C-alpha cells in the first residue's frame, strides 16, 4: 500500500502535478523533445487548464463567502431570539 509520502518519493520532477515538480527541468525536457508546434499546443493546453482552475477557485471562494454570510445572519437571528427568551424567562 503506497502513501502520499511514497508517491512523493517516486514522483518525477517533470510531473507538473507533483510536489517535487521542477519547472526548469520540465522546460528543458519540453524544449528538447518537442518542436515549436508541440510547445505552442502545450502552451494552449496549460493556459486553458489554468483558466479552468482559476474559475473553479473563484466559484469556491464565492460559495464559501455565501456560506459565511448565511452563517453570520443565522447567528444574529439566534442571538436576537435568545435575548427575547431571556426577558420572557425573567
């Protein structure tokens, strides 16, 4: 059974999704194994992936912000309900 640590040890420095990613090594590898058209295709692919990840991140921030605002409103309502209950209890 492999763990996250095991996979990090065996990850290639040119694996863009690994913690041990080496951008200089990756660029040298891409320049040596690809022609200009291949490099441009890789650029377009990476640019599209970056845009998708950025959109996903923006949606997560927006959703969490809305959850935070809703939680704040709920706490305010609970506080006002509790204050009313305290006066009734007295």
